[in-house]
């Protein structure tokens, strides 16, 4: 059985934390920023954690 290859797109978007959770960036921060409030844009700069429902799938994609 062949090894599972790392999904290169996913490996650039997701990182594992020390406690083995999956860290991600927030969406909607790249364009059409004039109508978004400063507070909203500031919160988009912060990272997020992948939902537990999707965590297993993402970890499988970024396995090395």
C-alpha cells in the first residue's frame, strides 16, 4: 500500500499547535476591506482553530 502524500495546498494553510490542534487563518480578509469595520478587520488578522468536525480530515491532509 502506498504512503499518503501531503496535500501541499493544505500544508501551507494549516499548522499544528503544541497540543495537536489545527491552526488556521480566517477568511474574508484579502479584499473589499473598505466596508468592513476596523474591529472586524482586526479580528480577521487573528488565527482560529479548525472545528473538531473537520480536524481529522485536515490532519490527514497535512500528515508528513
